[in-house]
């Protein structure tokens, strides 16, 4: 198949200049076409391709005088009105502008539509057993309630994170006798995850729990956090009480082996960084008292923890030295001795966990033992006689 030359095709559609023919030739062509029109319906004479004139030329030819019949008159163009001369003495035209009043915006009437009904959130299937387990401190009840929570679903990652967040919320509630069992209940839930689904799922629960609790604690107490408790953004009493309860929950989780030592140390360091009020001291006392001496000495022999204790006491006293007796983010009316008493309480509590390798006991136990009444054998014998 020969190739198509697009240049030749373009030449076919170029504008051709119209050819000028005389009127006599046009009349002869038309007369001849009328004579041959009966020969064939498809005669070339009847095709418009034989007309080489443009529409304007045809219109000019057939409107000439020779083609007008009797009774027809050649259309005349309307007369041109006489041109008026300009008055040289007329005043110049100066346009004036007028400010239109601003149109008021048309406010369409409100559409009478029914308000969209928000779908109600479906509570988790494990929420009822979790709520009952979080409100009780009885260990036997924790066992079957934790099993009910763990057996309720297959625990994808989103559901596991939601459960950990509920534990974090419960840990931020004020500690009472009824709610003191939240950390032991978390430990029982961990054990049931391990028994039913294995170590991998149980570790997933531990990881989400640590992320939720430590993240909430840092948001409340770290001075680098935008929502941290400070004098610039005075918090409410409820918010501070929840943050102190969260500190207690951190120490309880460490005591139950659900929170590691480094995570607990991160929380203590955050308090030392922003130690500027009586409420910070309350949170520090809560987390240290609930974590216990094992935080400093670890699971092994308690001797190496003495260095960490001495270092902490020195850092703590330096951070607490600038505090005035009335520094409270809540604006509470403190006594002149309240600040000094709580600082001394934290110092005495931590130094009491210094281990004495000679006597094989902590300093706090040695002090308690030194205050015990010395009971002699005659005294015991005399009591037996009575």
C-alpha cells in the first residue's frame, strides 16, 4: 500500500481564489444545463461541483438589472442622512460618576432538613467484664473476670490498643479501696493472654499498656509537653488529681512487673526536670513509694543500688532547693512547713532503702529494729508465769 503524502492532501483543502467569469458564459452554462437535465438524474450538469463561483459573486450576478423581471424593482439603499456639523462653542462634556447604594446580600432561607442522626458507638464486647474487674481488688474475682475479657474476641492491634487505653484511663482515677486493684487486674489480664493466646499476644498487651501509660504521664508532667502542668496554663484540681493518680499507677505497674525500670525512670526524670511546685513533689512521692526498693536495686542482690540512691538524693535536693514554701500550681494555701516536710519525707524514704551488707538489711529496717523493745528471757518467763 503506497504511503500517504499529507502535503498533497493539505493542498486539496487550501483556499482557492475565485475565478471571474462573464455573465454571458454563465447564462449559456445554465441554458445548457436545463436542456440536459432530463437526460439523467445523476448528470454532472446538475452537480454543484460545476459552479466555480463563490456565493457573493452569484448573488451579485443574479441581482443585476438584466435578471429582474417585470414588476420587480431593484432594491435601493436607504438615504444617508445629512451630516450635522459640530458646534465649536459648545461646552465640553464632562462625565460624572454616582455611587450606587450597595445591594444587600440575599440570604437564602434555611433548608428544612432533618438533622443527621449520629450512629451510636457500639461498646466493646469486653467492656462489661473489664469494668467489673477494674472496680474490685479481690484477686479471686480478677481471675475469672480477666478470662472473660481475654476470651471475648480475637484481639487485633486496634482492639488491643483500646484495651490498654482503658487501663490508662482507669489508672488516672483517684485511688480508693475499691479502685486499688487496677494494676493487679492488669497483671491478671496479661497472664490470661499468655495462657490462652501465647507469649506474642501477651507481649503485645504489655507494649500497648506501656505506650499508653508512659505517654499520658509525660504529657502531664514533662515541661517540654504543651499540656504539662505549669503556672502558665493553670490546671484544674481534677486534672492534677488524675495526674498524681497516674503517678501512683506507674509505680504499681512496676511493682507488678508490667512496667520496666527504664520506663519508670523516664517518669521520675520528667518530674525532676519540671520540679517547681508542691504538686510535683506529691507525684514524685507517689511514684517512688509504690515502686518500692526493687526499683533501685533490681531483682538481684540489693547492694549495687546504693549508688543510684545516693545520686538521686543529691539531684533531688538540688532541684528542690529553689522551691518556696507557698509554690503551688493550684494556688493552695500551704503551711510554711508543708514544702519542707514533703521534701524530707521523700529523702528519708529513698535513703531508707540503702542496703547494709554487714547486717544484710535495708537502712529503714535497721532503724525500725533499733527502736524495737529489747525483750529479755526473764521478762518472757515472767509473762509466762502471769
